[in-house]
């Protein structure tokens, strides 16, 4: 317990951590002020017009579905054959099977709408927390390894695995607590903006459930990014090792290798990219198109799409973080730290 308390003090006293906290607050402030500046409280007339547009769009969707069913039954008049695209499976355009239907909040212009705008704003929060966790995790252990702080700590507690585990556990607990507090403050701020200078919109149980799922998946990514930054910096004995590894992967593999794979016409190159699995985990699923799947279709219909789901995304992320963490502990136990 004394070791954890000491690590909390060391983590909170680091200037880089304090700087990142200041930048986090500044980013939140700029985002909130930007939304306040571009938003206004909608008038009853604007709400009525928005409701009419939403109702009209829903009627169009229902009409299109009815025409699709009529076409399947052979009852569609000849003049309506070119009135739009009709899929072979009419359930694709069935408005009753959509996750959500258009509402008035979707049609408001120049108005911050909590129910409509919170999800993309939450992704922004997750992205910043991922950056925060990775950089703080890398600098926390990297600076100690480079300056000899870990050696001094081992003189007090001469158990390498215990010391490294306490550092990682303390770091993850601190990032988790910060993420919880930041999310509460973030959502509360935008809720107040919607009440005072915007529009709340429909916020039912499904809305909060969907928002909670997004936040939960994002929190997992934040913690995994923290662990990865910590592990890579431990392996490289310096903060810059983690930064260099990420930059090298992004340039060499995500950009360079992707270009080479497309030139070589390799099938499904997105399956080889970490970003694809990250997107699949965050969104629940991710669809990609393989242009090489339809080279032998001879002009007929060919569906070259394929899907990555969240279980595969989570498995890849856990495998990467777990492998790097295990390697960092093994290397730390055997390495000469002096």
C-alpha cells in the first residue's frame, strides 16, 4: 500500500502529467465555447419546420418500402420502375427495422442538440483520453528508467515485478479515475449548453444505452493505449521509444504497407491493419470493400464487402496489449538497469 501511495505521489507531481491535464481542460473549454458560439436556442417556428421535415422524410421512407414490396409482387406501375433503387431484399429499406428514424432534432440548423451531437463529441473525448493515456503511460515509466528513478525505488523495494506491477496498476487506476471524472464533467457541460443555448432532443433509455456502450468501448481503448505506451517505453527504456514505435508503425505499415498491398492487389488488406480492428471495436462493427473480390464477376452482381465485428477487434487489441505487457515484464526482470 505504501508503494502505491508513493507511486500516486510521483505520478501527480510530474510536470508532464500536469501539462497534459491543463491541455485536457483547455481542449474541453475550446470545444464547449465553440458549440456555444455556433448555437442558439430554437424558436417554436424552427422546431415546427424541423418536425415537418422529419415527418416528410419518414413518409418518404415508408413509401419507398411500399414500392419495393409492390415491385416484388409485380404490382409496381411501369412509370414507377425508374423512381429509385429497389434492393432485392426490401427489409433493407424497411423503416421499422432501422436503428432510429429521423426526428426534429436532426433537422435543426445552427443549434447544438444534445441527442444528436453528443455521440461525435464523445468520440473526441475518447480520442483525447487515448492520447493522454498513451503519452502519460510512456513518460511515467520512460522518465524513471532513463533518470535512474527505478533503481532508487528498487533499493527501497527490491522486487522488480512488484515495483513494475505497482507502477502499471497505479497508472491504470489514475487514468480510469480521470476518465470517469472527465466524462461526467464533459457530458454535464454539454447538457447545460443544450438547456441554456440549444436543444436537448429525445434522450430516452435507448439513447443513454447507446451512449454508454460507446463510452464503455472507448474506455477500454483508453486503458489499452495506456498499457501499450507503458509497455513499449519499458521495452525501449525511454519515452521516445513509444513515440517512435507508433510513428514508425503508422508510416511504415498503415500508410506504406497499405499502398504496397493495394498495388499488389492483395485481397482484404484492411484485415492486416490495426486501425481496422480498432474501428470495429469502437463502432461495434466495420464494413470494408475488397475490390479484388469482383474481378471475375463478368459484369454480374458482386458483393465485395466484408465485415469485422467487435469480438475480433477486442481480441486483437487485447492480444497486442497483453503481448507487449508480458514482454516488458520479462525484459524488466532480466535487464541490467544501471
